[in-house]
C-alpha cells in the first residue's frame, strides 16, 4: 500500500448569471487580500451586461420559461450556439442502463418537444458531450446574433462558435459568452485556466411540472471563489506551479475555534475551473450550507493537468499529497486530520479518487466516486486481488459510488459497487437518471456532500 510519506518521490439568473459570489483573482498566497467584486454572475459584469442571457417567465408551454442568448459579432458570417439541451424520458428508452457491450441510445429530443420527466442527455449517447449546435440569427442593424429557446429548470452550459465552416465543429474553437464570462475572467484577463463555456440558470414553473432545482440557483448567502497558483515542483505545464480553485463558505472565519473540513474535488481530466463553472458548485455549496444540509467547508478543485504521465495517477497523486494539500493547510483554516478530508471526482477524477481509495486510503476519510471512466489510468481490481490490509483500511472510510443509469460506463460503476460489497466494504450506491454529463454530476455531488462526506462511516 502506498503510504502518505512515501509519495515524496519526486437579476439573478434572469440577468444571465448564476450567483452573486464574491470573486477574487489568482494569487500565490490564498491568505492575501485582493480586490473583491460582488456581481450577479460568474463575473462582476455578467449580470449588468445588456447582452447577458435573458430568462423570461412566459407562463406558456412547454416549460413556462424561455431564454434568449445574444452575441455581438457584426463582421461574422455565422455564429452558432451549442447548449446542453437535448432531452429524453428515461423511462421510454429501450433500456434503463447499458451493459459492457451496449449503450442506451437517446432520441435527441429538442427543447420545443420537452415533456415532464425529461432529463438533459446527449445524443448520440456516449462519454462525449453530444449536444445540439444551432445557427443564430443576425440583426443586420446592430450586428447582434440571437437565439431563443424554451428550457426547463436547472443549469445549462453553453458556448459559441464564430465562423465555423465545419459541420462537426472540427478545428473550430468554442468560446464562452463575453456578456456572461466565467468567474475568473474579466474581459480578456484570465486568472488560472481558461473555460470555454458559460452557464445560465432557469427557475421552475410548477404549472408545467418542471423539477424544482432551486438548490442549483442563487442563494441568499454567498461563499468566495479564488483561483490560486501553488508551488508544484513536478508540474511541467505550467512549470513549477499549478492551479487550484478554492471555495470558502459564507462567513468564512480564519480564526474560529474549529478548523474547517476540506473536500478535494477533481474534474474529468480537465482544469480547476470545471466544477465551479460547468458544475455550478459554488451555488450548490452556498445553498446546502445556507439551508443547513451540510456544514461549512472548504472545497479545493485542483487542475489535474500538467503533470508527468504515470501509472495509476501516481504523479498527480504525489503532487496532491506533497504540494497541494500542504499548501491549502498552510493558507486556509482547515483541519490537518485525514478524518476531516474528503476526495471526490467525476470520470477521470473518479479514477483518481479510486487510486487513493484502493492504494492509499490513509490520506482521506471519505470518497465520492462519480462515473469512473473506462479510459482512465487506474484499473479497478477484482475482489480476489484485494489484500486484507486494503479491505481493513477501506472499511474505515465513507464511500459513495455512483453515476447515471444511462451513462455508457454504468456497468463499470456497478461493478465497483459489487467489488466492494463482495469483500464487506460498506458503500453507498447512488445512481441517477442521466448520462455522462454535468446534469448527473450536479445531482451526485449533492448526494455525496449531504449523505456521505463528513458523516460517520457505515463501519468503524
């Protein structure tokens, strides 16, 4: 088993925004004070922009709401929008879950044909983000392109393609909404990694039986997001340092008597910004803390890229343990006890989570494994290959394993649950209707935080 010390080897949504968070820029010292901006959206200017997404309560079908997206590009020949709005009724599909040889295919129902019970899910259904790309309409007088679409409640990612000649967007660059930028971007200035997508939140109209996903929308109280650069000697891109997006809860008190617990949440093989933008994590945490469903906590979202290739994520794991965790514990008022640390992730990040769970469960006490990917660098062991020491260590942990029922790798999620159960390791299975997408991961992360993380494990 790899030991801790052995790793040293080397407005509101209607204005187009998601939250009124306090936002600060990247810094090498998380305790340093910086200019804070309070804005209705992922950037201070998002809510105030005249071109931000306009969410309108129509009171008419199919959802009761519609959203108008706008993009100023007077000289462009074409502008297209790509958004997370294909839908399907999971109970009208040919099967609820796929197997190792079959994938549950979905019809690609467009928003105008949305019906109660439908969920966002890509089409064709796969581990890629297969969402519709639609041409926008240009106003010749203003040079503003627009697109209006009815949407049910929840958070939707979207981006734009300008003058893309490819029918499949091959070779074209997707860009976020200049009027609704990611929270770490102000104009052309980006602190940390660049996100190519923006988000819009749509409320629920009970008249049309849309699910109430208000826990994904703006909260009464707001935490703080900060993108920090920390020393990472083994990082090759950027050299010698890397990035963390760090969430501190509403009313964060660096002098309170009890240190905060910490969650390390890994993305699906991308950058530190994914969970706090595409995953809407800031709003979710704000709501869960404000309503008392979870205790105030610090959540750290690492950039999983930029480290040397290695077997079973050993390079990234070592950097997390030797560089990122010590940095966080030196700069934030968080507990240094492994019992007050949780780790989770989706896809690639779920495989990283598994690398700790199976190979070094001494670093974290709680594990949220969401949609572990088939193409990851970690091979799930079978029950017969697990040692008595591994099993004994895992029995002390709180573990959730889940994913979408319609995720192409659902059988892989289920096989992990079966492996743990076979050796007597308590595990909370969590399957939701959804594909390999942020719609499912938002549901899963809420379940992990409200049912498993920092709750007593099932076995002592």
